[in-house]
C-alpha cells in the first residue's frame, strides 16, 4: 500500500526587513542589499503544509481539512498575515526574518498541533522564484 | 552519477460526492460538509506521474514518453475523464472518492504498468490549493 | 486621468453535463462528445469579475472589496459552488450549461448588484485552457 | 492588417498600509480592515505594461525591449522595489496606496516615457486574485 | 444581453533567430542581442485564440470546439510546432520572426478559417513575461 | 530542529534536436518523433536549484543568494541561454539533449561550485507538463 501525504496551500501578506545590529551599517548593506532598506518591504507568502498519515477507512481522509484550516488560521494567518514580521511576530524576535527562518518558525508552530498524521514538510514561497522547505531533522 | 526521475503532468475532469452509508445523514453533513451534496460537484484534476530510472545511453530517455502517454490514456484518462467517480470507476467502489483514495487507486493502476524504470510518485491535485502524494510503502 | 478597472478572482467547483432533449441520442453524443456522459463530470471554475469606476479620493478604492466579496459569495458561490449546475441552478434551467451560458448567467446575476462603479467584464475559466468573456452588449 | 500590442511583465516587492488621517481610528479600522495595521504589510506586485504600435519592418518590433526594460527599471523598479510605498514614493504622497492608486501613478510615470508606440494599458496585480487595469481616459 | 467571446489556449515549441541581412553584423548584434545567435534558440509558445459570437441556443456554444481544435491543429500546430520558424514557415519568409510578426502571421492564417463567429484576438506568449496581442485593424 | 533546503528558480531559452547517428533515419524518426526534425525546435527551460544546509545564525541564510545568482549565471545561463544545445554546449557533446541528459549536465556543472551547503536537487522543466529531477546518486 502506497504512503500518502496531503498538502494544503494558503497565502499571507507581510512586510519585513533584514538588519543585524551586530553588523556595521556598511556590512548590513553589503550582505542584505535592498532587503536592508530600514522602512522594509513585503511579499505575498505562499505556504504549503504537508501532512503524512494513513487515510481513515471511514472518511478516506488523512485528517479533517476543516480542522487543518482552523490550525493554519490560528497559528499562521492570525500571527503573520498583514503583519510586519520583525515587529509583530515574537517567535522571530532576534532573528533575521529570512525565508529560511520564517519557515522554521512555521514548522515549530505547526508540528505540535498536528495530531492526526504528522507534519511532513513546510514549504514557504517568498516569491514564485524562491522557496524554502523544512522537513524533520535528524533527531526528530 | 545523479539519480534521475522524470515527471509527466496530465489533466482530467470528473465529478464526485462524499457519502458514507455507515454514517447518519447528520454525520455525513457534519463530516463532509458541502462535499456531501447528493447531486455531486466536480474538479479539474491535475495528475503528475513520476518515474525513476536510468536514462538509456542510446536515447537519453528513462522511458519512451509516447509509451507513458499511452499508459496514462488507457489506465487513467479513459477510466476517469468526464466521469462521475462514485458511479463509473469500479476501483473506487465502496470508498469515499477523496483525493487520498483516488491517488491510491491511480498508484495501484499505474504501478504494474511501468516496466521501464519504476513508479516513484503519484501526485494528484484536486485544486491548485490541495494535493496528495503517493509514494512506495514500507513493504514495497 | 487614466480609466480604472479592478478585478477580483474567485473559484468554485461544480458538476455539469450537456444534453439537449431536442437532439437524438446520437446527435447528443456527436455534438457534445464526452460532455454528454449522463452521469456528468465537473470542473474547478475560476471567475474574474471586473468593475469599472472612479476611485473614491477618500479611500483610493473603486468599491469596497468586502462588499464585492459579499456579493460574490451570495450571488455566485452560494448558488453554484459544490453544485450540479443542471439540477441545482434554476437560472440555467432549460439551457446547456456551457461556459458561455454560465458566464451569461453570472453577468445577469451580478450586473444589477454592482452599484459602486459598474460591471465591466465577467471572465469564466472552465479550465486553464478554455475561458469565456462577457461584456456589456450593444443596447446595454 | 491586425493591430499589435506588446506586453512586458515585471515584478517588484513593496510594503504599504492604508490610513486616512481624515477618518477616525474606528473608521480607518472599519473601512480598511487589516490593511490599516500601523506597522504595514507587503506584496509581490506584478506589473504588465502594454505598448500599442506598428512593428518596424526592419526589426519586426513595436519597440526595442531593452529600451523598455531600461524605462521600467528607472521609472518603476528603482522607485518602488523593496520600498515602503507610503513613506518612500513621493508620487503617492497624500494618497491611500491602493492597487488603484499605485496603478495610476505607474501610468502617469510611464506614459510620457513611451515614445515608440504608445502606452495602451497598465495592469498591476497586488496578488494573483486582485488586479487593476489603467487605460487611456476620455480626454487622453 | 452580454457580448460573448470564447478563448482556447494551445502550445507549441519552436526555434528561431533574429537576423536582418540589410543590417551589418555589428548592427544585428547590437539590435537583436542574444537573439542574433546564428545557431538559434527556442521557446514554448502559448497561443490564446479568441472568437466572438452569439451562442447557438441549441448547443449553448459560440462554435464547435472540436472544429476549432481541428483548425488550430492544421493551421498552426502542423505548421509551427517543433519547427525552426526562420527556415520552415514560408509565411514568415523575409520577416524577423519576432513575437509581433508571428502573431500577425497567426492572425492572417486563422482569420479566414473562422466562419462561426469571428476572430476577435490572437494572443501569443513567447515566455510568461512577454506576449503580443493582435486585434482587428482599422479597415477590418 | 528542522532540516532546511532553499530553492531558486531561473529560466533560459534554447533550441535542440534529437538524433542518434547509430540509428537509421527511420529509427530516429520512429523513436524521436517530431524531436528528430533536423532544423531543431526549442523551449523555455525552467530550472529549480535546491541547496541543503544550515542557516547561518548571523544572516539567517543557508547561502548568499547573490553568490548563487552569480554561479547560476556563469555556469548555466552563459552556457545555455539562447543557445542551440546540440552545437554550442560541449558538455552535451555526443549525447541526446533530452531533459534527462541536460539535467544531469546541470547537476555536474553546479555540484562542485556549491560550497556553502550542498546541492540537493536539480529540477529542469522542458515545459509545464514535463520535468526531470536529479538528486545525489548512491555513491555520492
């Protein structure tokens, strides 16, 4: 019997900027380029959340998609949509809000909430041309 | 030498509905929501079929794409395109035709037909925002 | 000053079939092909609704998008989403539910409801490869 | 002989927020919803610029696309990409940076710069589901 | 009653190069850039063909899509698909095969063949970021 | 801690043809179909390059995207964009330039150049409906 994973895609819009206070202004500009603009800029982020599991024989479903929708609304959309990520998402505090770091925060927020099946992958698109995948680490 | 997998995408249109006769009418409505509408509704399904294998040095190809096209036409399009999945696809009989279950039926139909290379993944999109992956199970 | 039109895209899933009782069975099969399958099939319809008008200087908006969302939910999604168009949409009664006819019904449903600005175009995709545009007719 | 228009698509990322100081805080929240968040949020804007004209018989081109690329870089990307539109784009000063208003500013910036052929349409996507078209006004 | 136009999208793959023998080699390189490479390069062209007309009350259709498919196969795909446009498409002989010129050739090939309804627009994408529209000219 | 992979997408346009001098003309036509056209044809190739690694705590990045952009420009775009792959890319010499073989050449070109993180996957789209993945082989 084949393994099954189901993926739901959602979107949110947010602003961010890259600045590390441990770097000089010149280093920040050189390393982060236009992303270092102090006013910030923004993106339409596209998030794909993949759950692995065995479909329930009674429903044919790995998990209830309404339940997943509620989790994604509460954990991700309410936290990040129409927000300035540097200032309004405490989980990113002290980190550069790169696509890599945002995807890892999303993984940490969602992983404990998925109880039917388990979180298999988080894919976050910052733009159609750039995306990051998170999957379970070695000790997971 | 890198491993190679090749993926072909096709589309088909079908109708379906979700109803489990072991559930009460109220349970069917609560669990399946609008998908329980007794008249049914439909989707443009998008299917990605991935074959793993070693390219033939004489042709540069993992498998003959015309051969794959014929298999996909005969096994999937002829069976499912412009069909009502609950009533016209015997392989789904007695199952809720969720994206999970349709993808598993597609896996079972295609797996024995792929003889040059082997079936690596079936991905079925029910909509741009929802898709299911099937890959070889533990005992495969 | 340039003319402004704003377009909102939404999606709905529905089933349909093509059959004209004035044609013989053989004519129905020849003219409508696989769309004549008596069980029906379905699509993910994508609808683009375009409103022309002058942006309000106080809001910068042609119309309130929340108001448009409510109109689209009430007039289109509640009527057509997860429905079998032949049996459940009275406005299509007695018509073949082609993309052309569905788009015209949508035009007629929306046109009187748009009171800030005016309806400029309805575009309905039956699939990524086939769509219909409705625009105001000669006497409109 | 058919009329010809050529369209080039580009992208830029920017942050914005909606707030009209003539409205009360409560009105701002009610009218602009999440877009009124004082920290701002952002989008990947997609811009399609359409030029109408007669192809040059010697080159087969309505205009030199390298020339158009330079105009779009100088007039739009350098001004708006990785910017906070409310604070960094003087042309939007005193306006709500809605998709409608940004598209009109882009029209006004580009129209005088297109000297081979003429500007026919500016289409600006704020997201895949929302876009604005500007075309020449009545007196243009 | 709203006006109706229906659009069918197809694809073809072709090679081309830009070279005008009336220009010097240096002019060819400066004007056409990488497109002047004498070996040529290629694209996946996407063609949208739009037909305007009144839906037939008996079929709900502006025209028979199977008939349109046959016209597109015979007039466009058989001529241009998997071809080197400069050497194998006589209609383009003596012209630079820019997107503008290819679209005009397609217009001229299709216009006399559309007898149910009339050809309203030809849109040809050379890439997702560059496309050309042809519509009926002034004297048409 | 979740594993992180970052993917950058780029595009290039190229021409190619399939012909194996060890096959008879008839075999070449039968096996390669329209791809055997001696003039060649072409595609807009889309390349996704995936790098696995640990984000640097100081920058939040697996690798500097400007550095990756330079590698992709030098190793892939400069070699393949606006080229006829059979005649102008020595790495493909003596091979049929199928999507499989091009993807393997790209893997071999990029793998030694990625020094921050490591190359995890090369995905090459020949068209939206056909793509090839390369991943590290058994002995890698």
